[in-house]
């Protein structure tokens, strides 16, 4: 997703001539890799000089993986005349120059003013223009064949599936011969656990936070063992000790969070600030020890992290063992076999954790992390072992019994606190929610096509720009790796959405291609992705600016995004203020190209039918075929 923003479009027409529109459409169709293209005039920045001219924006949504240089070459190859008619006013050379020199200049000119999206969201990933068209054509042919069926011989979905599979092999063509390509992150290629694990690796901050949590638990486990050793007691290094130590670590970490959840949203923020300060303090202590040459903490960081992970694993496996025994004891005919099997499985798992725990305590003693060797008892006397094991069972059992009730209570309190924080408060007077006639004309022209919007706002300050870049990076990453099924948060129907930072970080440009009307599009964002909307647009504002052309909208009164709470709450929940802000930021388009007029549901349905027609017949595939063709 790219925008070519060329300033100084003083001579640009208020409307694109029909001849230029036809040439641009021929160029896009000849390239065959452009989904949508849009021409628009962007008004000058509020702080620009009075002599400044509006900018001409050419938005191009191209297949994933096409680099800017290749896109520019394709555009010049198939549409040099159309591009020259748009940008010839900027040509600095003589009129009689050769076409080759003009082409080289135009290539450099477009590369200079190419603005790659700072954040882009693709609703239907891994689908190029040819695939969308081919699968839609396959769907139409299959629907026609399905409608021509005589209903009597096909009483069930299995028969319909068999018939359509035979039809696909005979008449389906190339699009029914192979499965669509899927990227690594598409749902179905990898288990969700693997995708989340890989995502945590890509998200460096959460990954480091997880390591920090394990390190803190490991440090508490070690400190508890040191405390017992300092009191002259032998510390048994087996699973029960790890369970109790880990319980202490979790309790120490969760207490601030529990306290915050019980005291509302402000308490939650305070709790997380306390935890953050604790982590920063631990990092500072590590740094000081490295600078001073006392290397015992860095030398034990890996061991502490592993010990924390083992301790949490011990808790989890102990809980699994208790649940297995409880579930097996309630089974009948015969009751002894499930109990024995569950006990054996749990014993094997706990034996593995016991071995790892024993090894980690040995490492701790060998590294001498606390400058005082631990006094460990590998095989405690029977009474000590029974006491420790009983304590571990009590801790895990109490956690299983009280945990769901406690966290259910905390969840309800947290939901109430978040709902209260998201409740709109009193607002100052704002302009009425009106739509400029030029915006109305653009929306009317796209009434039966893919919706489109262009929003241009000003970034409030350099500090807000830094925060904005971070949130755009994060949303871009989540859209690439996690939100790959057409949903951004809980908002669907988006084909492509992309953000651009213009004018050296002073303005934010947002372009979106979506299904349905603009009002419903905003309602979907308010209901399903309000936090993301607040995180981005709270960093922007509207300042008074002139219209790009006569008949285009201008901003008469300075506006701010509706106030937020804790950066992510409220904000766009103030529905009328948010919609008024969004409407006042919009810019009309001059020309609009779309390679296909299909909704996101149409595209997904055609892809699902193509996949269902592949390979061996199953009941699930037969059901998918019938549902797709009957819809």
C-alpha cells in the first residue's frame, strides 16, 4: 500500500478528465496487480505559507510483496501517458526532450514522492487480484452448475458434494486444480499455540516481559530456599518444594494486580506501574552489578529464568495430576483403570519435573549465586517429604478451588471498572455532525461498490509523533501475524486500510477500503476496535485549513479528538463527537479505480468453496460446499 504525494499541484484540475480516467483504468487493468487506486487533492498544512499549493495524492493498493521500485516500473510500462498527464507540470526540462529522458525523470520523481504505508492492514491476506477474480469466476460457474441440478437425485449434501467435486475436475479449470497459497500466519497452517509462540518472539517487549516474569519467580524460589538454609533447615530439592516456592513467587507478583483489580481502573494502572518499577529496579540492580564487576546475578540469570519456568511447570503438572485423579475417580466401569492410568501419567510428568528441579538446584549451588552455598537435601526423611508433599497438594488444591472463584470475581470487577472507564463523560460543545456535499457525492458514487475514505489530520506534537509511530508499528505487526482472518480486533469488512505520516511528521493520512456505508463502518470501529482507534487518533487534532479547491471541504474551527481515559478508554465511544471529528477530517476523491466489486464475505466464500472442492471428500467439505452454493 503506497501513496504518491506530490506537492505544488496548483494546476491540478478539480476533476480528472474522462480521457485521463480511461487511461488510468487501462493502466491498472494491464498491470493486473492493483486492487484499488485513488486520486485526491490534499489541502495544504495549516502552518504552510500562503503561497503553498495543495498536493496531488495517488493511492495505489497493490498485491502483497510488490516492492515500490517494481510498482513504479510497471506503472511506467503500462501507463506512461496517463502518469505524464498527471505530473507533466513538474517537468523541469525542455518540451522537446526525448521520451526516454521524460520516462527516467518520471521514474525518479515518483520514487522521490513515494510514501510507503507506516502501517497497513489487509483484510483478506495472501489474495492477489488474479486469485480474487479467478475464484469469483469459479464460484459463479459452480453456482450456475448447482442451480441446473435436478433436485430429485440429490437429496443430501454428500451427493451434492460428490457431484460438485466431479464438476470441478471436469469444468472447474485451473482455479479448481490446486489449493490457494497461504502464508505462514494464515489460520490453519499452524496450531494457534505455535502461532502465538512465534508472535511472542516477534513481539520483543512481551517476550522479554515473559522472561522477566520467569526470572522473578526463579529469584523468589531461590530467596525462599536461601531463607530456609539460613535458618539451618535442609531444603529438599524435589517437586513439592518447587511448587511451594513458585506459589510464593506468584503470590508476590499477583498481589499488586489483585489489589488494583479490586480498587477499579486507577488501582489497576497503579498496580502495573508498581510492577513496572519493580522490573526496572531489578534491571538497574543487574546493571550495577555488571559495572561493579560482581557477576553473580548475570551468571545466574539463565538459571533463575529456567528455575522460574520449572517452578511454574511444577504447579501446572501438579494441578493436572489432581484434575486427572478427580476426573478418573468419577468414572464408572471400571473405576480403577482410569485412576491408575491418570496416576501413572501424572507420576511420569512429575518425575520429569523432579529431575529438572533437582538439576536446577544443583546448578544454583554450584554457581554459588548468593555467595553462600545452599544446604540441599536430595532425599529428605519420610516425615519431611510427607509434610512438603502435603503442603504442595494443599496449595494446588486450594488454587484449583479458589482460583476460578477469585479470578471470576476479579474479572467481573475488572469488567465493571473497564466499562466505567469507557463510559463517555461530559463534552464541550462540538460542531454538528454534517457531511460536506463533495463527500456526499463521492459516497453516492460508491453506493454499490467498495466504500472508501480519506482522512487527513495534524499530529499534535513531536512527542505524540513518537507514540504514534510505536502504535502504528504494533498494529502493523499484529495485522501481519495475528489478525489475518479479515478481522481487525472485532471489526470486519475491511479490505485494506493504511496510515501514512506526511510533511516530516506533521500530518497523518489514513485511507481505507471497506464494505458498506461509512456510518456503519464507523459504528463497527466503535463497537469492535475502539481501543486501537483511541491509541492512534488521540495523537491527532484538526487545525483550521483552507479547502484544496473550490467545492472541497475546509476546516473552519480547530477540533480535538474526544478526550480519552488512560489513553485507550472513552474517546471514540463519544459517538457523535467522534463521527463529527472523522467527517471534518475527510477529503473527497477525484477518481476511483477498483479491480473487482466484491465484499469481503464474497471473497472468503469463493476461497472456501475452492478449498472444499479439493482433495478427498469429507462431511465437513460437503457441508462447506452446500453452504457456499446455497448462500
